[in-house]
C-alpha cells in the first residue's frame, strides 16, 4: 500500500568536501559504490526512484533511473535537492534519503508513511534516538510552494523549514548503524576495518 504512493529521491548533490571533494555516491563501501547500497535498501520500498546529482550525470544515468540536477546551481544545500525532487516527482509522497547512508532500514518508507497518516502530518523525519536525521524524511508534494518561497528568501536551514509544517518525528531504535553516515575517508576506513574483523 505504502509502496505505490511514494517516490524516493536520493540526494547525491553535495560537494563531498569532507571526503576530499569526491562524489560520495561513487565512493566504495564494502566493495560497492554507496549509491548502490542505498538503491538496494530503498528500491523495494517505493514505486519510483529519482537520483538528484550535480555531477557524474552519465554515470548516475547508467544506473537506470532519472537523474535530476538542482534547480539552482551553486550548492545551496540539501533543501535545494528536496525542492528539485518535489518539482520532479509525481507521487503524493516523496522519500528523501542521502547517498552516503548505506545501511538504511528496509522498512523506512513504511514507518514514515504510517507516522504521517496516523498524525495527519505533512512530513515525517527520522530520529536515531540521539539526533534528528533531517535528510531522511518523507514529504508531501503540497509542501513545494512553501519550500520555493523559503529558498527564494535565501533561507537554508532544513530543520527551521520543517518546523513550520505539521511534522512528525519518527524514532528508529534499530541501533545507530542504520543511519550510519560516511562523510570522511577516516570514517570509511574505520567502518571497513571493523567489518573485516567481524
Ligand atoms: N542536491 C543537493 N544535495 C546536497 C547539497 N549539499 C548537500 N547535499 C546532500 O545532502 C546530504 C547531506 O549532506 P552532507 O553529508 O553534508 O554532504 P556534502 O555536502 O556532500 O558533504 P560535505 O561537503 O563534506 O559537507 C547528502 O546526501 C548530500 O548529497 C546541495 O547543494 N544540493
Ligand atoms: Mg553526510
């Protein structure tokens, strides 16, 4: 039921500065690009997938999904990726996930969707028990005009924009690792080393 109503937009449009400027979607984790891990986790949960990127277009296109570039150039942050996703997706609900979280839960869309329905909310945001994960969120398409206005005013703070709407925070007690976010070569090395030992 949930699946038919949700499109996933994978946010891969960042600069990856902490990763030495690398395109994080293509950085390998456990012998596979991180974008492939994200696709593997998310694909069974949704009816469609869109990749939001600002470089490596052909490479992303080779994965077989539409690739969309930020509506405005200049790396305005993840909200610009969300705006772009909301403009392109045709479903009522859009699930946003980053390209650098390879272990996402397989019931992510379902749990966020149940939460918006139950609370009559316009958006649901994941929480890992310690902190909000603002780029892991389910947004209703009707939020587009508000986000357009917000960005036009030059505002960029994601949680501030969320707070203006009917938002539900969804706790995931699956352990921290489901939202494990790899931002630096050191983090990647540490996790890979741990994985080898196990
Ligand atoms: N579309 C889009 N996505 C972005 C932008 N900036 C960050 N993101 C995405 O937002 C998510 C969280 O961002 P970070 O993990 O900080 O990624 P990043 O900005 O590439 O990395 P740093 O440059 O090291 O901060 C990732 O999925 C990024 O791809 C942007 O300007 N446009
Ligand atoms: Mg990150």
